[in-house]
C-alpha cells in the first residue's frame, strides 16, 4: 500500500515541476514582450526584422540575453558603452559580445581602435 502512495506522488511531483517551469517561461515571455513593445519606439527598424526575436532571446543563457538586449536597445555600441548599461566589466561584455558574433547574432565593425557591435537587419541588405 505504501508503494502505491509513492508511485502516485511521483507523477504529481513531475507535473508540479512542469507547472513551475511553464510559469517561469511565461514570466520571461511577458518581460520580453514588454521590452519589445517599448523598444520599438526607440529603434527605427523593428525588432522583428532581426535574428534576435523573442524565442531566440529566450533560448539564450541569461548573461548573453542581457548583452544582446542591450545591443538591441542601443543599436550600435562599443563594449564599454554596453558595460555601462549592464553594470558589468568591459572585458566581460567584450567576451559576451564576441561570443554573440561567433554565434551569428551580432556583427562587429572596427573603426580605428574601437570595435562596434550591432544587429544586422535583413532590410539593410
């Protein structure tokens, strides 16, 4: 009888975990939707033309998501400018930005000694 109770509680526990994860995902999606709504006012080309859509951002680790969203907000920026916004060290942001470039989400352009990072929009091609 005790083993039946244990077996009946296990699926319940799994369902509770699934529910918790779905709630967390919903919260993140709501934040992303709000950011996109407010971001569209500041950015001339809409975010939907970029490879950084909501689902892409949600699939990223938190540290890269924060950097990517800051680049979207600023449009085009150096690692130092992004670090000022995220309150992280410039070297850390530089590493994250270069990682996003390697992954294909951002583009990098050098002007003199400065490297500028930006999201390439399909409409520019």
